[in-house]
C-alpha cells in the first residue's frame, strides 16, 4: 500500500496544470465579475484563484434547529473583516483540533496519523499535542482498526478513523457495512456509533488505478451511514466538525487534489449541516449538481457558459447520502433542466442515484431528461492523457449545457 | 523450533484417563485427507526461553497440582459451585428449549446452539464484573445469559418480539445489551474481534487519557476455531499485544466449522501457540471442565486488569448439536460425539460437587427445577409479547434521525408523520 503523497504537496488543481486552460482561468476580468450576481472571486497575487462562497454556506452556523437554508445570508468574506487564510488540509486539521480540545473523547486512529502527521498532513502536530493514544498510529490493518474504531465508538469514545487513501477502506468494507452501518439497528438502538471515517479519494495526478478510486458509489447503499464530501476549506472545516459532533457514523470524503486550496475562513467557530447542499452560484437556465473536485471543473465551465450568455445555477450537493432534496428540488423547479457532473463511475454512482431521486420527486418540473456526466467505467489509467479522458472536463460540461438548453 | 513434530510429553490430567493420548482427534484415522498432518495431542507446557516475554502454559499441570493437594483445598466454594452449576443448567435448558421452539415454528432463520460448550461461557463470564464487556459470535445465547441478560429478553429476541433485548431487530445472531455490556452477537465470523479490541481500547483510553484511574474494565472476546484462520484474528492479536489492551481472546475450539474439520483447514492446529508469536501468553485448557476453565480465566482476566495485556486462551470443547438447527450434522463421527458426550461439563461439575460434598443431589435437582421454570416463563413471556409494530421499522436506523435527510418540502424527513408510522419510503 504505498502511497504517492510526496509529490502532491506542490500540486494545486487551480494552478497551471494539464487539464485546465490556465490562461482563461486565472484572469477573470472586472467585467465578468460584475456579471455575476453573487459570490466573489478573489484573485490573489500569486495567481491562485480562490472562491468565496455565498449563502448555502452560512457563516457562524452552529447546530441548526431547522432544515431550511437561509437565503440571503451574507457571504463569508464580505462581513467578516477578520478571518484567516489557510489551505484545505489545514482547515481540516483546525476543525479536528478544535473538536479534540472541546471533547476529550475525540480521538484519531489511522496509518501514519501520529508521528508522521498524516500522509496529507491533516493530523500534523496533533500527536505531539494530544499524545500517542489520542492520535493513534495503527498497523496496516484497515479492517481491524476500523472495527476497533467502531468498538471504541460503541463504548463511549468518538474516534476519527483515517483511511490513508479512501481506496484502502475497501479492506474495511466488512466493518463499515456490517458493523458501522448496522449495529445501531441490530442492537435495537442500544449502541450508537459516533464514528467519522475520512480520507482522500478521487482521481489524482497519475496515481494509478487503485489509488484513484471513488468509494462513495460503493458505500452509498449501506443503510445507517451518512456520507459527505468537502470541497473548500470553509466547508471542509465545517463538515469535519459536524461529522465529529454527529451521533451517526459519517464518512467524510476528501479529494487528493483539493488539499492545497486556499481560502479565508472565519475566526469564529462554525459548524455546517451534514444534510444540506451548498448553493455555489444561483442562476436561471440550468441546474448543475456536483460535488468535490468536479465543482471546480464546473466553475471553470461556468465562466465559459456565462460568456456565452448562459446562466447556470450551480449547487455543490455536499451531502452524498442523504441528498438535500429541498435545495435540489427548489432549483429544479426554477430551471427545469438538470445536469449532474460527478467524478464517480457511470454505473451505480452518486449521479445515478441522484438521477433516480430527482426523477422520482420532481419529474413534473423537468423540461428535458436529466443529463449525468460521470467518469468512464474504466480503471483510471496511469498515462496522463488517458487519465484526463476518463474524468469529466470543463469542455464536456459546456457542451452538455448547450445541448440541454437548446 | 521444530514445527513438524511437536514434542508431547505428559498426558492430560488424571481426570480423563479414558482419553488416550495416542488417538488423534480425527476418528477417521484410516481416511487420508488433505490437511494438517498434526495429530492433536495437547499436552504439557513447552517451556520457552525464559528471556522470552511470553509464556506458553498448559493449565492441566497447574490444576493437577491443585487437585492433588488435600481435598480441603478445593477449587471453588459451595456458593461459587452453585452459581456455576445454575448458570450451566440455564444455558443447557435454554438451548434445548430453543430447539423445541424452532421446530414448533416459533423462531426462524439460523439458530446456533451452544450445548456442550457451557463450561467456557460459565467459566469465563461468571468471573467478570458488570462493567466488563463480552463480545461473542452468532453462538451467543448462552454468553448473553451468563452475562446477565434475562432469559425472557433473549427468548423474546429469538421469537422476534418487541420485548427482545434488541427489540426484535437483531435476532439470534445479534444479542446486545448495553446494560450488561454485551457487545454482540455478530453474524460474520471474526468481525466481532476488532470490535472487542475497540472496547478494550476504550478501557485503556479511559484510564490513561481521561484519567479515570479506577477504570480497569476487561473485554472478553469469544470466537471459534474457524475464526482463527481469518485475518482479523491475527490483526487484532497484533494490536492488542502491541498496545497491551485489557482483552482476553477465548477460542472455543470445538473442532468443527460447520462441516470443515479444524485439522483440514489449519496448517498448525494448535491455536494456543499463535499467542506467543504476537508476544502474549497462549494457553490451552480443557474446555469441557468448568473448573479448569475458571482457573485459567482468573489468571487471564487478572492479567488484563493489571494492565499487562492480552492473553490467548484456547478451550478444547465440543458442540453436541450441529452447527445450527439447519445442519444435519452427518460428517462428524458418532464415536467422537459419544466421546465428548461422556465429558459433559454439567455432569462433570455435578460429580465434582457431590463427591466433594459441596452440594447434595437434591440441591442440584432443585436448581434444575428452578431453571426449568425460568425457561418456561421466558417462553410464556415471549409468546405473550407483541410483535414489533410498523412504527418501529425506521427507528434505530440512525442514532440521530436527521440522517435521513431533508425532504422536498424543506423539513427533515424524520419529522414526516409517515416516519413515526413506519410507512415512509426511505
């Protein structure tokens, strides 16, 4: 189980890379900014663009008493003059650290999380601060240490289990499916399992087939678990905290290529809702549903689309299981056209489930069949060109929207 | 160390003189099969290098010594003896009743009975405190009873009634009790062992991180010989020994995994030897003798409580019935079954208590009668209990039902009245 993490430290998806047309991406003009109704693009001096999200991600959100997203909530950057900038993996660490300080029962277990600091540095420094038992370096035995996390959760602790790469959690499938998902039910509600299972997944940069897996499609059928995917430092920290505080077992999907995203997040404490989707860009013509890394491909395509005169509404669904049918439904009712852009495989992926859910619930509001862009049903090739073609690219998204809106 | 020809020295304790050492466990001696060429001759301690941190002990010598001493120095007191006897009788009667009820159509699915193995459950669990945890497999009815779960709760669970210990949602293979710290009940073999390791980890965590200085809860994990060829077993032996977790791994080696003989599936069938490979003591004990099991258990549990780490205990035992009530049990040699039937742990304890004047025949009969009534009452209770209502369908899927998500109307789906009725579609 060697992981190729060293090289990834310097790669950011938003900087120049093969799959992006970097020129177009790095220089949004003032004109295009004013065309956007909401949201703010902040261009940094180091030419990295980060997005500050509006609404959907409400700031200062503690545990929400009601479900509905409050529209018109102010954007993060504009109201908080303070706030600090950090990278996504640092945001995850901050969330984790805050929760560990708040509740001594929160502990971390996984391979190389302790002394090594985590293969993606999410747990860096925590072992020195909290000790070797609270940030436990486990042997390479995913099935057993995930099971151990479950047993610990059943007996009062709140473990955060890290899969060094989500793909390794395939070895823990027995424990995740049978024990994590089912024990609360088969014990008649006697034992709760407040565990968080997290790790990086998704297609990286030529990591090879086995390190480029998207496990959300395999886990989505397991009853009794919740799945969320983070995509920005803001929602990464908020979802991490929410997942730890949740009484349910939560699987938090991170993406290998998003760890170095930079964003300014509030200084004040905030916790996001695990079940809600995030409105990234309100629009009128078409609803684009996406999550994790594909959000950025969609945002890039959106710039082209806006230039061509389209007005896409972009929603980061965030909650992969269960789906936030309210936010999604409202959007479908407004635009009547849906495009799903995901990194999962075509067969049986999150997009497939989402298509079914939307058809079931909002069929009457659709003016066109739902289009789902997913990765090809192909083991991710090593060669960069081939890898590029297995994953959805912004150009394909633009074409799909054009076809959908005819 | 030569692995091919184990050096066996002394025979077992004099109690079992009729079991000759020369005869292999497989009674099909003439039929060659693909499997281990080891003959199971469990005997005396192989004393490892004294510098080695782990010791391999065969308890028979220890117990032999104790027994040879004067009869005033017995292994148990009268009260303890009665408790043990009652517990084993409860286990046996309950399982016999289960079989009856199954054939009468009161319970369904896979039911795995524990007849013959009572000494292991009683020997270990009766030493534990209420806060200690027990993790079992699908053969868990008697572990539940020994740990203190009321017979009526277990029987209701088997009948699938709402008053069962898992509200009827678990069934035979998923007995849980938070109150008695019975952490399952698992259907797949070996999947409970990591959970047990986690419970032991919690105990250590409480002591060292949360600074609950008096927390010395021990976890006992029960599983079978088939499980000992599974990766999770070895992974957990490693982790438990590595972190010195307060856990005892108890192998109920009844020699058969459904129809697969232990000898046909295991390259080295002596499971206790696998403990020292991970740095913990491996002990072999006669699992048909509750007193011997209890002596070993005492040592292992105390070791864990003191923080010295895990122990691997292999109990040589036997199940009188098939693997489950659906198993025709045709593969096992009747001679083997007869051999072990002659070593029934309940008869052995009865004999011991009467011979050593710890109890009279009548007292023991009175216990048997009392247990009969308890089991009858449990059946009546289970019969009279209600089936789970529809509204129970969607409860307990999530500890926090917000996990069902937000519906199209903007409200959390769990607020939908159809949820409390159990008619909502999830």
